[in-house]
């Protein structure tokens, strides 16, 4: 499947499921203490660095964006799906949500104190992730942090039905060490990693990697 077709089918699928997806996953974080712990650690690192805007990349209906706000972050969301963005704006009218793509973010260089990538890369094959990771590095300020969550494995699974609707989505599972390596190649230094076992509703372990853009990038750009 080409990148252009994948982008189209991903957008169309999430436009279709937006309302039901939002309802089904509204309280998903409530019984996931380890997931919340990684989000809390991410928020603490961002605040320690002096705050600044934090982009929830692939925000969907904004359920994690609002959680980030509750952790004291100046959070806003970006998503490929216009219907997801509309759903997020309706649910959280005081927050900012925009339509956009992670391969070409409409964000100025070094503008973000933090970036959250919460299962937002699951529809992108491994060999296309470096483009996104380079964009994340570009948008982060030196000292800024990124938290990425993803499904553990090394295969592609096709979904033709989910959230009560017919879909056309490929879901990719990634080896955590490989994701850490690709982040490193993009200039992001791993800070912490958590891999937890699948819960009753999941089919694979889940991974979370916290990474940081080194302050040295600021020195290099000014020399």
C-alpha cells in the first residue's frame, strides 16, 4: 500500500468511527495505572524544563489531550482525521485541535516543549517512521521531551472491522529496541522505557518510550 493510499484510508476510517471511538475509549486510562504513570513522568519532565506548548500528535477525540491539561501542561491536539478533530473540539471546546499530518507538521522549528505520540504511529510501517521522528525532532525545543506509546511485536495486522464499523486499516507492532534506535538516529535520546503485559482487552504487550532532544542541539545551531 502506498503512503498516499495509506493516508487516505486511515483518514477515511477514523472519520467513519470518530463518534463511536470517542465513546468507547472515553475512560480507557482509568484502569491503566502504568500508562498514567508514564504520562505523569512525561508531564513532570516537561514542566521541569520550563513548560511551553505540548502537542498531542494523532490526538483522536482529545481524551489524552485533556489528561495532559489535567497534569498541568499547555496541551493541544493535531490529528489526520477532520471528524476526530471535530469530535475533540465538541468534547473539549476550551482546548485547541487542528487537522494535520505527522509527516509534515505545521509547527515552527523548536517550538514545542513536549510531544506526545500515543499509539499514533500504529498505522505506519517501520521503514516510514524515520520521516516522522525527524519531524518530531525538528519541532521540539532543545531539552524538550517526547513520549511514544505503541504495540509490541514485529508484524502487520489488517483490520476490516472495529468500533462497530467496517474499516480498511493496517496495524503495525514494533520491537521496542528498534523504536529506540530509530529515535536515536533522529537525534532523540532515550530517557526511560516501560513494557507492560497486555491487559484483558489487548492482544500484545504495550511499550512506552520517553525521549529527550539534547540541549547540545541548541549549542550546535548557534555555533
